[in-house]
C-alpha cells in the first residue's frame, strides 16, 4: 500500500475554495486514490475516488496529474460544517484494509 | 436504506474482561471491515470479512478476533482487555471487497477501566 503525505492542518474561511494536496510518490499502477471525511466521534465518510485526470461529484473535485504522484482534493465554497479531518488513501481496488494516515485537519472559520 | 449499525454505542469494561461488539452492514453489502481509532495511533485496520471468511488482518494481537455470519453481520471480540484497548471501534461495509467506497458506522466507544 502506497504511503501518503498530507498537511497536518489547514485553516480557511467560509465561502473560500479549499485545496488539500496529498503526495503518494510510490503509487502503483493499479492503485486508486480515495478521500474520506471524518467528523469527531463519527466514522469516516467517503467523499470521492479517482484514478487519473479529474473527477467531480456533488461535493468535491479530485485532480490527479499525469504522473499520479500526488492528488488534490478541492472543496468549493466551504462552510463551517466542512470542519473535519480529511484522509487521503491510496491502494488497489481490492479491499477495505485501508491504511489511514493522520489526515488533514481542516478548520473553517467564520 | 439503513446505514451501518453498530451496537452498543458506548461500553465500559474492566481490565481483564472480554467484550463483543456487533456490526450490521447495509443491506446487500457482503464485505465488512473493522478499525480501531485512538488519539495516539489514529485509525488502524483490524480485519476484513467477506462471505464469512477473513480476507485480511491488521497488526493486532490474537486477543482481537472477529467473525462474520451468513447474513453478513459481523462481531469482533476482544479478550483480556487492557487499558490501551480503550478506543472508538468502527465498522465499515461495502458491496464487495473490490469496492473501496466503504460506509462506516457511528462506532462503539469502549472504555476500559
């Protein structure tokens, strides 16, 4: 399983776009990139998953450059309720033995 | 559609006791995994089950065990509890093992005193 590196924390203000970058230099050919969000005392929640280029859903976008050694989660116009820990996971689409790093603690300020 | 249900939500046990936690996956989901979350170690993978078979196991001592039933419900057991086992135990389910979009339950908060 590829090791990931993310910023430990980030601050933003309401209404801004937030970009969280994850480095995964040893990503393998079959690996997917998945992002989860976790609020205190709750289980993580799936946000988005991608393999290459750009993926967009109703809550976020995921940008993956051609070399796939990094990825960026983009949250448009964040609100206070987006304050949470965001985890980047990299692994083959083969199972749920996820390796969670420390994640990025995003604080959205009014 | 009901989400992943974990019971009980909170539990207090004494050191040396054993405990059983339960997880009911989303209807139709056959893959269940368990995680332990502590402030110091973060989220750590315990084990994964599919069709009543353990497919993967994390780096935890043998005191931690689990099983999955034919209806996909899963239980995990921790024997000879230690203070360090105090944690939030999370269960996740997905339709099959190859789907990495997992749905997590609210967790069981275990406190060992």
